[in-house]
C-alpha cells in the first residue's frame, strides 16, 4: 500500500465527490471481487458504493483523475489527469495540496 493513500482518500472524500476508478484484469477471475473487498475493508461502506471498474477510463466524467499510468484511457480523460508518481505529483501530500487549492 502506498503511504498516505487511505488518509488522502478520506480527506478528498470530505471535500470532493470522490469515486474509485480502477481496472480489473480479465485474466484474473477474482480481481474484481478482491478489489471490492479491499475497498470495503480499508475505505468503508461508503467507498464500496463508489467503486467503478472499467477498462475505458476516458469514458467517465469528472474534474480530476488520479492515476499512475496513462493506460486504459487515463491519459485521454476529459478532465485533468493527475499522474501520480510523476515529478509534478510524486506523492499523496502533493496531490492533496494541489486539489485542495482548487476546491
């Protein structure tokens, strides 16, 4: 788990209409249920109802997408793609500060 991820989700969820958008590998038949169980365990009941699994992230709508890779449509997202782990957004503290300034 990446340092600060859970705390950052909770902070951002208090200030934004936050969803979890992830891809579930087709080759792993339990990946979707594993992701759902992880979200429920670590982020709670509210977050489990905000989990979206898609291989086409560019088809979703929103102001911001935080994703570490351009794959599955992340780089074509219609809002602003925040590339987590990049030199501009190296960690959750930087991401949260950036987003809170735009609130």
